[in-house]
């Protein structure tokens, strides 16, 4: 149109695509949405129990499904879905976007990692989409769905770009749905502040309590240990050389473990020589809690650090945040063999974060170590300071010797008839 025409600079629907055609508009919105194969997911077809089998996760998913339906019908403010991988966050996010499209509302769906990749690629001279155009599309989408936000790719540049998106949409109160793998605690402070806003704009809903795929690899008490290491099979004799004081010590620590197993409050710390019964009592207490339906995360400290290191591999199916958060927040955590791990600055930092968090929120924890608190104070002062807190920690040193040592036992028991090794109770 000429510059002086009233319609100059105005946008009108193309005549070959009538604006009153609902099917055509829905198809256009779906192309814009970036949903791809997720366009088939709907709230109506969603299983209300969710993908996880445990009752707590099913209860949380049902609550999240209700929140998803409310947001899909009236997308106002921000909805944040958090939880472990496989808990149903992406499914609900895609279903919400599809419902918005059904209602004729524009929604744009993109994974956080893909967004950052696209923005980086937009800097290239031969990019088909200019950087400013893509960035503006994300910042101003009528309904934005940002999926799988984590801290793993959080370089300073990535943090800046994400914060610009979040800050713009937060200030403009644009409807936004964000899914976060793990806990919000793992995100950068600026991003977390927007997601945890207490002014009524943001609603945070958590899904899933147990990641079963993880539990099969790490965190589960092995079946052989559950069968063998019970309170009934715990050896109160303490080996052939054990005197009355050692037997009384073993009776005391067994009673402490049974008391904790009945009412797990605070922390229980077992120290003593290898083979003295520390792991046996820790497993026995864990088994009792498992019988009562309490989720237990059991792991040797060296194995835990190995698994945490492995999560950084690009081909690893388990995210670092996912594993780290599960250990930090387990209803009952059993850390076996503290001090046996290779002590690197990274290992000390990770252990410290786990122990400090559980100490602050008073989560039930059992720890075994072949070292005394005094020895741990020299090697791990930050961790030992928490273990020495007698307002939380019940420290039970075990004075019994290693009665797995067949040489020591055979010397002391030489005058007696030989006994089958299977008749001796032992610690793993």
C-alpha cells in the first residue's frame, strides 16, 4: 500500500487461509508450537496414576495433573514442575501446550538445551534464523513451555541468556511453564529466585519421590545382605578374644541400632575396626525400615563418588542432579565406609554438600566409618564437625576386633575343635 494509505503497515490474513477456519488455525499453531511428535499427548489420555509405581509418586502425580489441567484451561502466571527423570514432567508440559492449541492459544515448546543450542547456532553467518528473531520469539511467546531445565549446561553465557528470558517474562507476567529435573536448589540463584517467587505469580509442583531406574543401579540394599545381616544374626560374642567389656559394648550398639530402626530420628554413627559389625547393624536397621515401607538409600561412600563422577559422561543415562538430589533427600540414607574413599577436593566438596544438607534439615542418616571422630577431624574437619554434634548424632564406637580375620581367630581358638566358617556371623 502507498505510505499515505490507511492500511499501510497493517497485517491481514492471507485470503487463501481464511481466518475463520479453526482447523487451519490449529494446524498453524501446531506448526509454530515446535511440539513435533509430542503433539499426540493430551491431558484426557494421561494416566492419572503417572508413570511411577510407588504410592507416594502416584499421589504427587495426581496432584500435578490437577494443576496441569487448571493451567491449561487458564494459563496465568507460571507453573513449575520439578522431579526426577521419568516422573512425567515432560508429558504434562506437552499435554498443556496441546490443550492451549486446542483452545486457539499460541504456545511454544522447547527444551532448555535445544534453546541454547539454537541461540548459539543463530550467531553463525549462514544461520537461517537471526539470533534476535529467535530470542524475541522465546521471550514473547504467548505461552512458553521450557522443558528439562538443569544446571549441567549452565555456562556463564547460558546463565545470562536464560536469565534474560526469565526476567523478561517474569516482569511482563507472561504465562510460562518450566520443568526442572531434580530440585530447584541446583539452579543458579537468579533463575531460582524467579521460579520460587512468593508474590503469587509462580506455582511449584513436585512429581515423583523414587527413581526406580536409579535404585536398580545404586541405592538398593543387596538381597544377600538383607537376608544375612539381621538383628537376629548379629554376633554378640565379638570373636574368641573378646572379653566381657567387648560383649557389653556389642549389646549396647545393637540396642542403639534397634532403637533407631524403631524410630529413626537424628543420626546414628558407627565407628570401629573393619569386620567389627558396623555394616551389619546399619543394614539390619535399614531392613527394618524397608519392612515398614520407608524408602532407604544404601551406598558405600567410594561407590557413591564413582557413580557421581560417571554421571558427567555424555552417554550416561542418569543425570548428576538426579542422583545427587536423591542422596541428599532420601528419607533414610545409609553411608557405609566413610573415609575409605579417595580424598580429592571434588570428593570432599560433594560429601560435604550431602552431609551439610542432611544435617541442616535433620534427615535420618546412618554412617559407618573405620575411623574415629578424632581421626576424621584431622582428615575431614568439615564433615567431622557435623558428626560431632551430639544434639543430632548418636555416636556408637564398637570396640570389638575384626572377627572376619581367620588368622587371628584360628590362633586364639587353636585348642578348640575346628568350626565351619558358615557358623560365624560376620560383617560385610
